[in-house]
C-alpha cells in the first residue's frame, strides 16, 4: 500500500470541534495548522476550561464554552466529534439537528495519514498489545509510533506518518462509531465482554461499534482475531489465536506459544504473566507475521518488553502478603482474568462507578478465590447484594485508604491483596491511573511492624 492511497480530501474552511479534551485539542490543532478556521465547543463551564481556552487562543483557535456551546448557530462546513463525548448529549444533538456533516477525530486523522495503519481493539488488553506491537516493530526495524486511545491522539501523531512504515493505533468503540473510510492494513480483535453499558443501550450496540474495525477492509488486508468470538463476515485474510482453546493459528501449549503446532515463544522468556497476556503476545506475533516478520526477529523485542503499570502490578510484599495493583480492570472480564491468574487466597478491593452491568456472573469465582472483599464507591452496595451470601464483604465507603487498611487487616501470610475494581474510577477519581497511584501510596504507607 503506497502513500498515494492516503491523500487528504478537500478541506472545509470552517470547522467545529466538539470537546476540548486531548482528542479535540489535537484535532483542532491539526486543522488550524492547515489553515482551517476552527472553533472548539465544550459544555463545561468557561472557568474550568480557562487554561485550555488560553492555550488554544494562542494557536488561533476560538473556544465556546458552557451553555453557549449547545446553542451555537455559527455556519460550519464540518463538525468533528471527540470520542469521549456521547452522541446523545445536547451539544452533539444540536449539531445533528442542524444537519451539518459530522466526522470523528479518528477519521479526520486517517484521511491525512500517509502510511498504512494497524488498529487494535478489544474490551481488554488493547493498551498492552498496542505497546507490544510498537516495541516489536521498532525492534525489528519497522518504523512506527503508537497513538489513538492509548494517547497521544492520532491527530497529534499523524504529521509523523510521512516518516513511518506503519502507524500503530489503539482504537475504542467510541472512536469507531464515526468512521467512514478508516481501513486498517491489520485489524486486531482481542476479545469482547460487557462494558460501557452506561453509554450503549445494549451489548448489541457496543458490539456493532467495535465490529466496524473490519468494515472497510479488503482481501489485501489482515484480520487478527480471537478464536471463537462472534465476528461479522470478514473480507480480510485472517489469523486466529487463543490461550484457552485449541484450533487457532496461535495456541498456548504447556507455557509455550505455538504457531500451527510449532513453538515460537516460551512464556518464561518474556516479562508478562498470565494467559491473558499470552493472548496479547499472540496478537502481536500474528501482526508481525502478517507484515512479513519472522518469529526469530520478533522474539527478542517481545522478551525485552516490560509490563505497564496498573495491570496486575506487584506494588509491595509485606509480611508475606503481595499487594497487587490492577486498577486498569474496569470491567468484569478484566477482573475475572486477574482472579483466575491468582493461585493464592485473595483479599479483593472492588467497586467504583456504576457502568450499567451486574456482578452476579462472577459470584462463584469470587467465592472460590477470595478470603474477603473490600468494597468502595458507587457500586459497593449493589456488589455486596450479589456476593454477601458467598464471601465476606466489608464496606470501605468512599475511601481507598480505608479499603487498603481493611484489606491489610483481613489478609493472612501467603495471601494477595488485589485492587481489581471491575468498573471505572470516575465516581471517586480523575481516572484509573489516579486510583492506582493512590493505591500504591496507601500500600507503601502501611507500617512494616503491623502484622496482618
């Protein structure tokens, strides 16, 4: 695929960008740099956006904030929607009703990209797999950078595409909702599990958004997909993987990743643990294979890759109790994988924002794995209603510090204290990383002399 495939379309003169977050700011900057008159609109109060307004104004970008954004009648040629903004909110509905052409930040950047792209989606494992692929390709001499949902936004990186062999993108369902021509050379589908039901009316709508990753692929492209997952009809050539079932192109056999029966990478060679991470490695290996790399080439950079923070991260061992930070487990599937990977009794810290799904489906797993559960945040009472008859449930209210202290009291030597919330952090924290960083702080503050 040559760069001539990726020609910038005729640019509109006046563009509204909805949302002043990272993606919106990057999209506005990309457009302004090409001479477009850009206005960023955000429903947040002006005082909350003051620093952002001043920074954008210095780049010649106008900002309309607060209620005025939701009734703006300026004649725009195009509206760019940031992925973090729900299309159902008044700001977006206003522009839909006006009938102005609308696109997303992912599509905007793709239309200006001068190299092919790899796109990675899935309910869990996207960021780890995206970084694995970025590290692997660069280690094998293929020039790439990671962008998209992983950060920075695609629009912030797209100017680099002229110097890259391929762009590696983490893409979310929110980003895929608004694509038109977006066509990955390699589309990676890691898994699918309940999530984001606070945005989507049902799992069907969530699935439909994610499945759009394959929509524009042709027989010249590749789809790397988890074996057994429901998928739409695929035009692309496929490679399948699974760490839990046999029959895929990539399988896990006695701790070794195999490709069509031949061993290619032993898990003891890498710095990642757990079957879910074996699947992330399989997806990376399959992507490299699709791009013509050999397994010998890929093995070295994959073995050097270190796990990201906040993903089953060992924070401290105190009195023979391991304290593990898995704050990135923002849905039940991620929590389930973390619990399954533990072989010792667990004191689980769970709870957070209500995302619209129930916790009854993993009650038996929690009962079999957990000595006790410490519950926090908005979902605490609802989770306890499902689990209290099967495992000791302790309420820590709205304090993660109190949750850590209670977990410390309930843990016994040989146990694991596991922060794996099973839902998002926005009821108590700015994001999952802030939750994980505070967990680290509170765990490291536990006194050495205290016996659990």
